[in-house]
């Protein structure tokens, strides 16, 4: 823990320079800043009557895969210093008893001028064997309204179908009267739903994007440019859990050592 705080103090030494550099990037007369909130959940099967077709995945070799979260992943490293932001926790608490919440994200957006577009990526914390249940990309354009384009990939881990059984094997199984077996769920995604949702909204207006499987809440809150620059600088300075673990181990390896002279007992 001491090593971690030493790392933060070292990073803080550069914070003033970083903040000043970011401040000069934006023209206050044209730049606009917002906090963007996105909450995505999956409706239970019993609440969806419309048929939605998933596409089969032959292989998951090219899909993103992430390391298993550590036991302390529920606490971000930033929480040890200060809580920088609170996403849609109030809505999450209302939705969670009725539907599975997959994504609860917040971004600080700084548009240099009207017409600029910003891009973010995200994935759900719900994983199986390192594969997230949902991945997504969002493009947000600042115009007369805030225009968002979201691309989702929702994965299912249904059992892969068994290979066809030959006629001889089929007869042998029927004679042996083997009971039918239920295949276990696959360890990698087998089906995917590709979904794109577009939305145009003014700020300070909660929007719900409907779909039989995926539900989305999106909201934009305008903030001052100075606050946004400071927020982005703090986020850059504050390492994630994985970065903190790597930095801590590196700091231990680079810690100075001292030779201790040993003297015999007189």
C-alpha cells in the first residue's frame, strides 16, 4: 500500500503541468464539455415475446478476451483517494431486481467545436472464461443536438450442437438405451446478436432506447470546460486496478537498496 501511495505522489508531481497542457488544447469560445452516462441491461426471456435471431459463431479466436478480475476488483484504485464520479447507480438499483445490468459507464466528453465526434468503447463486467457477455462502441457527435450511434455485440454461450451420429452408432445407442444427456454450456461464445441503435437528444434529458433483448438508458449533463479538463487529467493520473498492480510490482523492483555493515559482537 505504501508503494501505491508513493506512485500516486509521483504522478501528482506532474499533474499541474498536465492540467496546463490540456487547458491550452481547447478554445473556451468553441469547446463544449459533458458528462455522458450509459446503462445497458438485458431483458429476461419471459419479458420478451418478440423473436430475435442470433448468428452462429464458428470460432471465438478473434473475439476480445480479458483477464479475470482480481478479488478486489469491486473497489477501483481511485476509490482510495476520492470518488470521482457516480454513474447511473440510482437507475441501476431500480432495474437490477428485474433485469440483468451489464454496463454502467460514465465518460467525460470534451468537444473542441460543434460538429466534432468522440468515440468510446466498453464491455460488460459479466464474463465467462474471459469473454464478456456484451461489447460495444459508441460515437457521439455534437451538433444542434447530441447524436449518438451505439453498436452492440451481445454473446450467448449456448452448447454447440453435437456432430451427426452414424447409423451404426445410432443403432448401438438405441440398443443400449442410453439416457439423453444435456450438454454443458460452451466455454466461449457460440452465438452473437449485432445491434446498432441511434439517438438524437438535448442535454439533461433521459433517453430510453428500446429493444426486445437489450435496453439502454443514455443521458448527457453539461459541465464547465475547466471541470472537464480537470476530470480528464485526474482520470489519466489515476491508474486502474491492473495498472496499479503492475506499477506497484515495478516500484518494488526499482526501490533503492542499501548495504548494511555488519559488525561482530565485541
